C-alpha cells in the first residue's frame, strides 16, 4: 500500500468517525490519484470533490494544493509542513477536514 493510500484511509476513518452522532452527518470519501511525482489525495462529500493534499512519493512530504493539478510552491521549495514518513501519527492527529493544518 502506498503511503498516500495509508494516510487517505486513516483520514477517511477519522473524518467519518467525527460525524457519528451528528444531527446532519456527512460521509467523506478520500481517494488517491497517482501521478508521475506526486500522489493526489482527493476528498468527496455530498457530491463535491476537491483536492485535500499532495504527497511527494520520493520524500513523503505532505504538500498543500495550489489547485486541482499541482501542489503549492514557495520561493524556498514546496509548501510542505509535515512528512508522512517521519511524522505520520503527528500529522494524523492534527489533520482536519478542511486542510487548514497544511498552512504554515
């Protein structure tokens, strides 16, 4: 299993567990689309699909999206805050449905 797939499954379980007992529960579906250099994690809910994050396959860097097709880039490199290889559990603990944890 790819690192991005493992993270997407963990996020899906976390997000859907938080909806249990809610007055208006929403079901979240996270999928991984493989690219040449990056894996795109998409999130779907209520028929709407958007990019949640990108994972650089070579380094495990979790990168916020600039749009649907590309990760965000800063002057110093990719807009990354977490590395899934070294900080998987920490990243999962702070992750939210909206991707706010990806901003620096």
